[in-house]
C-alpha cells in the first residue's frame, strides 16, 4: 500500500474531506452521547477538523490543540 501525503499543500479540499471521513469513520450524528469515535462530548468530528478541510490548519496542529485539553503534565 502506497501512502500519500495528507499535508494541505499536497491535497485538494475534496481529498481532505475523504481523509477526515475515512480516518475518523465519521457518521454525522450528534456526538453529545455517542462514543463511536472516542470523542464523547467533544462535538462533531467534522467541526473539529473543519480548519484542515478548509486548508487553514494541518492535522497535526488540530490534534495537538485538541489533545492539549486532555493531557495534563
């Protein structure tokens, strides 16, 4: 299996939508009581990754910001 870059500069908006949907198995339901993707109470995954889809932030930036709220050091 060949891996393609997921960086914004290497992808189109449509590819980024597919990357997010495939990676997170996005179901499109309200997340307040769902734990299908391990994001219970975190909001819709589509909203969390919208800056990536829109080409504003890389996945690593979003993940770091999101995880910062859960990791206490």
